[in-house]
């Protein structure tokens, strides 16, 4: 009313699901839900799922993704690829300091290596991750979670990922038999 700025954490989006956040995607409609980060490996399995309260900037998420990977696997990943919106000079330095080959898609010169083959491989891998996300949404209910609490939402999202991983493992086993 008085052109006041209200922090996102104080805005109520839904009286029925107060944990819901507003997620604005560049050049797209506003979406409601929870921002999440999915980490996948070359096998096509989802290795990690992070769901955030609020709507942190994408460029602020990279350190936690790297930290979680290092905590679980006890070393840095060999290669990582991100959407261009995850780019920041701090993230370039962080990944370079850890000797990770990386690429931020759609960002010119945002690579740890100038080897075109590696960059193209990483971009192809990112396309595969987009396919995983699409499959999680269409086949495994990731976009249809109706739980009314944040914790319930997280549990339902994890169930979707577990089911997807079991399906993927079964597909891999069938191909090898």
C-alpha cells in the first residue's frame, strides 16, 4: 500500500500451504513451490536432492552442492556443469581451486578448461540432467506433490527420487542381461 518492500520470508503466498515459496523463473511465469537442486551422475542416477526454504539465488547454491558432494564422497567431483544462472566469479574461483572441470551453460568463457571436447561433453551431460528432471516430473510425480507441509513435501520429493533411481537401476540391469 505504501510501496513498502516486504521480505520474501514474511510474505504469505497461500493460506492453505504457508510453506510455499514464490519462484520466479527468468522470462517465464511465476511458479509456486520449493526450489530444489538435483545432482546426477554419469549412470543417470540422482545422487543428491536439496530442497530449499525460501528462494536463494542460484549463484549462491553452488558452494553447498560442492560441499555436500565432498562430504558424502570424501573428494571433489571430477566434472560439474550448471545452468548459466549459477554463474558467479566466486563460483568460478571455488571450482577452479578444487580442480573441478566445469561449465556454466550459455556463459561464454565460463569454463575451467578450454578443451572443446570436455565443454561439449559437459553440455551434453547437462542435457541428460534436464531429461532426468523431466522424467521425475512426468513419470514419478515430482511436480504433483500435494502435501500440505514443508517436511511432507521433502519426503514426497525424496520418494519420487528413490522410485526413479530404482526404475533406472532396473533398466540398467535389464540392458546388461
